[in-house]
C-alpha cells in the first residue's frame, strides 16, 4: 500500500504489555488500530493507523439500533525463528465481504485491507506473544455510523481493525470441553444471517449460552431451526464427529458459518486420506452411534478455539461421554499439524501462511 493511501500516526504513550504467560481471551489491546471511513460520495477513504482509542459516535448511529455490523477473527503467530505469520488472511477478507453483502454494507478492497493489517502488525509487532499456546488475535469489523433511526442501509460506515494478544479461548485449553445440545432456542435458519459473521447471531446466542453455563457446560450445540433435529454448529466453532472411522461435519446449508479452520481441517483430512464427509447429521444418529460404541471423537474448530475436543455432549437428559473425556488421537494430530503450520514448524503444504515483514 502506498503512503498516500495510508496515514500513520504513532502513539507517544505505549501501554504496559500484559503478562504474556497469563493471557485471557480478548481483554487487552495493542497500541494502535486501523480505521477507514465510508461515505456515499467518497466511498471508502481516509485509511489510517492511529493510537488505540475510544470511538466517538452519535447515539443515533445505526449500528446501535439495528445491528448493521460485521466482523472477522484471525490470528498472527510468532515463529521460533522470529517471523510473524498470518494464517489464511485472504479468506477472512473474502468472508468479510460475503458478510458485507448480506448486511448491505459496501464492499471493502480486500488487498488494501490486508496490506493495512500487515502494516498495523508491523507497528505493534512487540505485542505478538511468544509464549506457547498464545497468538495475536485480530478483529476487523465494520459498523454503520449514520445518525438515523430509519430502517435502511446506513450511508456511512467505519472499518476498524483492533488486535489483542490472547491465550486459549476456553479455560480448559486443549482439554476436552462439555457441550449442551440446545433444543429450545435456535441460532439461525437458511435465508437468515447464519452464514454471515454479524453481531446479531452472537447476541441471540447468549440466552442459551447462559443457561448452559449455569449447568456447567462451556458451549451449546445448535440444532437446525426448522426440525430441531440436525446438528449445525457450536457457539464459537464448527463441529466434527468421528464415527466408526469416518469424519462427518454438517454441510454448509445457508445457516452455518463457513469456518476457515473448518475448511483447513477438511483439507488436511482429505490430504491424509481419512474418510470425511460434509452432510446433514441428526442428534438421533449421533446418539445411536454412541450407543453402538461407534462415536469415537468429537471436536470443534474455529480461529479463536483452534481445535477443541469435546468430552461430553448433553442431549435431552442423556449424557454422552466421548473417548472417556480424553482428547482423541485424530483431534490431537489435527491440533498438532494445524498449530505446527501456523507456527511455521510444519511444512506449509497448502501455502496457507503469509509472512509479515517486520
Ligand atoms: C473466531 O473464532 O474468531 C470467532 O469469531 C469466534 C468468536 C465469536 C470468539
């Protein structure tokens, strides 16, 4: 990106860095942020990197009232030889535009956004943690800023990127988590916004999540919104089941988020010739496999969560103990390979990583 396109104002007050050995998810933010504005007459303009700071918005800004907003999540990793790698960032920018389209938000220039992100990481490179199991979580998002209470697409927007050094998303780390299958509330239906990364999908998930949490479950597993039979996804992850040697994940059906980690896992499994299929799968089928002793492993996938093994599923008063609450062999191999590629330790056979030059 040329200097005319990106203004950089560096902070004079560097924040104190957190203890990288004890990072929580998304609680601390780096010294700088990226901002770009959109107006109908100028289009996207005024791309800038500025010190991390609060926003000033009109209380009637449309994002507050009608939730016209989209976001992404991706990570940067510090490698042993001192490089910084992004994992498939082009896919995140592509998906941001797919979400934009669904939410009537103007398309961003993906290459420009990626260049700006690299520049931002370069400036805040000391915030990329080096401790095992940590990374720099990157949150690009777009908000509707027009001051108006009419229900229509906003005429102005801000595209912002903030970054946060993080540890593991779940307090369990790589240890298996417990998940409750949600039969009362639904997350999305085909034709709705389920496949877009938009705030409302997450706001509407909180109620079920709260109930599950009170009962000791880390997340809920959503079923389809029509028949409440077929598995869709988990609060912050896609989901995979290994049944009798075959790996099954719900097919993208218009209401499931097309996860980039999900796609990467499908690539790895196919590369290893592990039988894998994307199709509808019901809780009845999973329960039957469990009773037959064929439910071998269950794991979630996501940028924040990476690979998260599931040790227990709770469904209609039945507890399904999976692999004695231990991480399965395949889940562990996937975790090691994926994080190995992300950290530059394993051969990047699919050309997924992108180096950020410091
Ligand atoms: C991610 O995995 O990056 C997500 O966006 C999930 C998030 C809601 C924590």
